[in-house]
C-alpha cells in the first residue's frame, strides 16, 4: 500500500509542477519585438522639420466659370451639360431634391440623389447605348463624346 501512495503522490507532484509551469508561461507578458538601432523611434528623437500643412480638400461644387452657367441651365431639369467628378447639380425646389452629387470614374457615372427623407444612389456606364437613371420623373442620361468627355442630358416628365 505504501508503494501505491508514493506513486500517487509522485504523479500528483509531477502534474502540479507541469501545470504550474504552463500557468506561469501563460501569465508572463509576451516578448517585446526586436528593436533596430537603424530606425529611431519618433518619441526618442524630436523632429526639427516644420509640420506639413494639411492638403487642400477638393470642393464638392465645380469651380467658378463656364461650369456654373451650364449647371445653372439645369435648374429647370432640362439641359445637356459636360460633367466632371465631384460636381453637384442644383435643381429648382419644386422637384423636392437636394443637389445631385455626380461622381465620374472613367466611363462609370454615379449619381447620388437625396430628398427630405430618402437617398438613392445609382451607377451607370456613360459609354453604353441608351443608359439612363430615373428618379421621381427625372431622367439622367450620361453619354461619352468622341473626344472622351462625359455629357449629361437631364430631362423630366
């Protein structure tokens, strides 16, 4: 009987030692990543270079000039204009729409149309035949010219 107890105590002690080692390994913090002396940390060496000014953000509305006059023609939702990325087309209030945001990416044209309680976003190819987007009786027909400009015909029913 004493041999059995001795074996049981030895096995229990070995198990506890092993479990303690695993628990200690799990409780230890992870090793820190190796550091290189070639790359100084930003906190260690203050920069003497002047702070860069933030880049100017592009305006969502077109620059003043002929684009304004062309966009003004669209207030009555009956026009044909050249469109570029980031333009907003303002319609008369009677159409109940906020300015239509236009995004142009190559031959893809995305229109974002908002009203007081909804928003619609649609993307169409400007180089496809008879492509159009419709919203509340308003029809937007983008198309490409031979020289690569993206034109938009706006009409209403």
